[in-house]
């Protein structure tokens, strides 16, 4: 498709469509929260961490070995993911294990994969 085919040349406003879309527009605070959530998924390291945790619960040492990164780098990214409620942790003795926060995170990852593989 050429660029010219992407540009609408009509000047008619379809009031019914505009009204329907406007009436269902999300409030600004929800749009901002959703935008921030999608920014978190914009980092390749975080996607790798989430994908690894989709497979099983893991500690920082396991994740660092899996991704070939330092413990410090993994811990930093896990703090970000935890702040956005995408992962949760539990402590067992001296070891902290991480898992995906809930099934929504798995669904977001799976839907994203389906979309790019279409």
C-alpha cells in the first residue's frame, strides 16, 4: 500500500462514529496508567524476564544465569516489574523467588506473541 492510499481525502465527519467512540473514551488517568504499563513491556530485558518466569518460579541467581546478566541488572529490572505488579516475590530462607503476578501477565505475553506471529 502506498502512502497516498493511507491518507483519507474525504472531509465528511461521521458524527455517529465520532459520538460512539467519544462516549467510550477512557478517562485520562486510565490512559496514562495503560501507557505506563505498555512502556514497561518496551524493554527487551523485561520481556526476557517475564518469559522466563512464565516457565517457572525463579530466584535472581537463576534468572541471571538464564539471561547471562549480572545479579544487579536482574534485581533492578525485577524491582521495576514488581512496582508495576507484573511480578511478585516470596522469601524462603535466604532465597527470594519471583513469579508472574497473575494470569493477566501471561495473557498479555501470549496475546503479544500471537499478534507478532500473525
